[in-house]
């Protein structure tokens, strides 16, 4: 998988965002029987101010959040709780992740920051692939997939 990581907030460098992202994205694709080398995604490692501006622009919510994603095309499942159709090889989309919010969440949950960031990248990649959590069936599927993928990375179930 080609992962283009852009780091705007220098705190991400110490965590090794590029390696975490590549590992989490590849694990997500392999878990869904997709060839990682056939897909591309971009990740922006930013701060809370930047993600708050993005959240305001794209979701009308002018506050920080942990992760945002923008799929390159609509890939939603046909029915609630279903798997989206596999994507064609190529660009999946973009993800932005905020250091301050992620660090605060990891600290509050007593989890290592790298584990929490891996979880959020898996979560973002699943969104790029068409998975969502807007209703109970979709949320249950997405949470199960996240737990399975994270287990393959040696990360404990966050749920």
C-alpha cells in the first residue's frame, strides 16, 4: 500500500506516524482480502486547531475530533450491517488525525498512544472502504472488524 503521510504537527514525528499508518492500513486491507500494494491513501497528522477547522468545513462541527476521513468515492454497503463491495485498485481517500485529541483520549483510557492511533487509522481506513457506524448493525460490524484487525497487530480490543 502506498501511504502518503503529511505531518503538520511535529509531535507525530516522535510517535512514528508513518510506520504506524502503513502497518494499520496494510493490516486492514489484508483482513478484508484486499492486496495492500494495489491501494493508496493519504494521512494528515495534524493538531487540534487544524482538525477543528476541517471538522467545521466538512461536517459543520467547529471543534476538534480524533480522526476524519474522506473516501475518494462512495462505497457504502447496500444494506445495513453488510459489507461494501470491494473497491477497485487505486486511491481510497484521505484521513486526518489530531495529535492532541488522540493523546488525551489514550491517556483517559489508559492505553498506549500508539495503540489508540493504530485503532483510529484502522477506523479511518474502514470508512474509506465504505464501512460506517450510523446504525446499530453497521456499528457492530465495524467494531468487530476493528477488534479483529487490531488483534492481528497485537493491539488489545478497545471495546
